[in-house]
């Protein structure tokens, strides 16, 4: 089992930046993938970005050029650098990972972007 703990969510003005962290309880080296999702009030949870075991990345169109996903294997942590934030980015952000034993989710961290 892998436990994931997100941090870094905050209230920020439009145009600002935040960096979210997702700390894993075990080595992330063996994980198949790690992902960031977000869920705005009244909306379905959506995939924001993912990073594969080989380092390949994917972003939803709405965040391309503004968000960067990365991972630090030595510290078992995944990051989401978010720049030029917009009010539409307001949501609870969740990290998840896929392993040979299944998928695991964090508890979420709130990001609020004011206009």
C-alpha cells in the first residue's frame, strides 16, 4: 500500500503561482505512473497531468504551457508547478499513483484563485 499526502494548496490571485507537492510513503521508483487530478465544485474530477515511469509527461490542454509536473525519486515526491493561475483553476487537487498492487489517492489540497 502507498500513502500519498498532498500539500501546497492556497489562496492566490490570478496570475500567481503555486507549487503542489505529493509525498509518497514508499519509493516511487517502482510506480507505473503518477498523476494530478482536480475537482471543482459541482464538476467531475478531471485529469490535469501525468508522469510515467520513464518520465514522459501529459497535460490537459487547459494547463499546457502553465503547469509542469515533475518527480523527485530521491525524496519520493511528485510536484505540480502551476504558473499564471486563473480563476478556472480553482479546485481540490488530488495526486494518485498506479502500482502493481492498484491505484492510490491522496486526500486532496485546495487551490483557490481569486480574480
